C-alpha cells in the first residue's frame, strides 16, 4: 500500500501471487470505503488489551479486501471488493479526543438496542472513549436538542428490551441543521442506525461533512427486518423475526386444526420482498401456501388460490396461508379505491392485504361455494418488530457494532457495515441503498418453498412466467423510484 490518494488504494506492483489471479486488481477501486483526510497516526489502544494480545493475527490491514462473488465461472470477474472490517494498527482519533454520537431512525426492528449497547461498550472498553452522546427521537433529535450521555452502565441492560432506547421518528431530516449541530457539539464520530431512508440521510450528512472539510467519521449500521439489502448476507433482526413468526403460524395452525374447515391467514412483514414469509414458511412445515410480493397470484379459476384452498380443505380439513404485507397490493388498491397515502418520510403506505384476503376467501366459500369455513386471521407484525433480538442476532449485532467502531476509529467515513460472503466488511453507504434485494422466482430458494408446501406456483405457461420475470425487473425499477422519494 503506497498511499490513500483520492480515496483509491494505490499499489506499487502486483505480487506474483496476485498475477496468477488476474481478476483480482485493487487499483482504482472507487467502491472501497472513503477515509478522512490525513493518515491515522496513533497506535491502536487495543495493542495493550489482553483480549487482542492472545489473538495471533490481531489487526486487519487496510489492504485486506472481501470479494463480493465467491462462486465465479472461469474468467468471470469477482465483482466489487470491499474493505475487510476490523481493528487496524493505527487509529485516527485519540481516546480522549473522540466524541461520538448515536442516532436511530425509521421503524423498529429486533436488535437495535444491542447495536447501541455494543457501540457504547465497544468504544469505551476497546478504545477508552468516554464521550458518547445519544441523540433522541431520530434525525430531528439533532436539532431539537434532545440528548443523553451514554456510558456502559446506562446501556448495560438495554439489549434485553425491544424497541430503541434512543427512540425513533420518521421525517425531519434537515442536512444543514444536523451538520450544524454536529459541528456545534464538536462531535467527530456519528453512528447512524436505520433503514434505507435513514442511510440515504446518512449519505447526505457524510457529503455535507466532507464539503465543509470536517474531520467527522460517518458510520451507518443498516437496519431492515425484511432482509432486503442486496449487498450484505443478511440484516439484523431478520433471524429473530423468522423465529418469532413461528409462534403466530403455530397459533394459526392450532386454531384451524381444532375446527371444521379452518382457514388460517397469517400476515408477516415484507413490503417489497418476501424473505420473512419465505423463510418462516420453510422453517415451519404447517404452512400450506405462502404469498409474497414478488410472486403475483390469482384467486379464481384453474390453478388459483380458491381451488387450492378447497382441495386442501377436502384433504386435511384445514389450511394455513402466510401472506407478506406487500403481496397482492395491486388487487387491494384496485378494489379498495383508496387514495395513495404516504408516511412522514414519504414512504408509500400499504393497504392491509390480510384483511382483504380473508374477506375474499370468506365471501367466495360462503356465497359462491355455499360452504361453511372458519376463518382465523392473525397479524403479528408489531409483536414481532417489538421483541428483543434472539441469541444469534445478538451476536450478529455485536459484530456489526464492533466493526463500525473499529472503522470510525481507523478514520473511515461514509461507510456502512455488514457481512459479505460471511466476512464483515466496510461498504460505502450508497451501495446499500442503490438496489433492494427481492426473492427471485427463478431462484433455488423459491423452488424449495414450492416443493415444501406443494402450493400452486400460479404460473400458467412459459409465456406468463417470462412476463413475471420481466415484471420482477419492472418492480426493481419501481422500487428504486419508491426509494428515491
Ligand atoms: P424503515 O423503512 O426500515 O422503517 P427507514 O430508515 O427507511 O426505515 P424512513 O422513515 O423512511 O425509515 O426514514 C428514516 C429517516 O430518514 C427519516 O427521518 C427521514 O426523514 C430520513 N430520510 C428518509 N429518506 C430520506 C432521503 N431520501 N434523504 C434524506 N433523508 C431521508
Ligand atoms: Mg424504509
């Protein structure tokens, strides 16, 4: 590594090892994380820490990168590379000079409190940083002067609770006012926990900080319970959500099993992508049919949902349907004639597909088929969002928080953290919001689900399948539009 000029890693020459692997070229890679002006010059306090003294390969080199693709065909590129996360030998901030703040924005998700706790404890225990501020109530907390001093003692038990200790809000992002406030308070590390909207706001803060020439590290920790960030392996809270969803599905199953012609409908999260519904279904085995936004379905006629329900009722006497909140929105919107509504952040508000679906099924069987059915509708979405994270997510949140702390201390900025091919990495903020991950209908996982539930694929012909694959692409474009609101 020769220098960090222009935010690009510049190398003298490729080593012999690398020349054997031609697709691995590090020069001129603008997707690598940005850093603050000047090189980090202070020794990392971790050198004196017992924990790190026993680890053989203690520090991560700024040259260590993680490739986005590990399965490639001969001669095909490995995709983009990201910096590997971890503590570095030199740090940018002296312990006593670091002044950090943490803010949480957007909806709730299991694990936010663990991330807050581990940023505070990580900064304090690993780097001796004592000056840590909690900004309360989301972005507007920066300028409405609501802050709380955070110490390991204050945050000690918060991971056992759901929600966010710092509270949250939608709307209210004012880049100028926020950066003015960061400047006034002499904050030099900003940790921002939140979803796609929050990370777009974080990118604006980073740009403004850079424009003003401030030496402030901006670190984002991406939050999405839906697991819809394309670049990282998975998002925190997803695992907990899939696990908690089992309780709702099991309850629905117990209910419908106990009555005649029981039909259970469970609505799960998933505005634009059906990962929670898909994984919760795959985990459960009592689900007869899973409906997700990516897979259009139809009710009437051959191969439709009504026919399938009737078959299962004849066969088993009951059935359970899992529906992601974003599924079938086109039908619901058309029939409810509802005007499009938006929340304070400008996100489109979805109509309740669960209520719509239960109504349609009940109407069809009662009035058309003249059958008595017992409908049970469960909407556990808020109950799932509000619980604390499970063991696996707790560990994951700790790693995310530590990565963010190591990155900011090393002087990286404008970055988010997350595992890429199971290696924790620093990812430029713009990369996590540029594309939303959705379930691909031509992917193996969806095929596994269809094989597991034996539900209709709602595909009539190859031509229709092609149309749906095209539609996936259109939806991707639409998602981008929605995200840029
Ligand atoms: P989630 O969707 O998972 O609940 P989110 O972070 O996307 O989380 P939003 O309510 O959309 O939630 O946004 C959170 C915060 O980010 C709000 O304070 C909002 O003002 C701000 N924000 C949203 N979109 C943008 C944007 N495009 N530019 C700047 N700020 C934004
Ligand atoms: Mg959002």
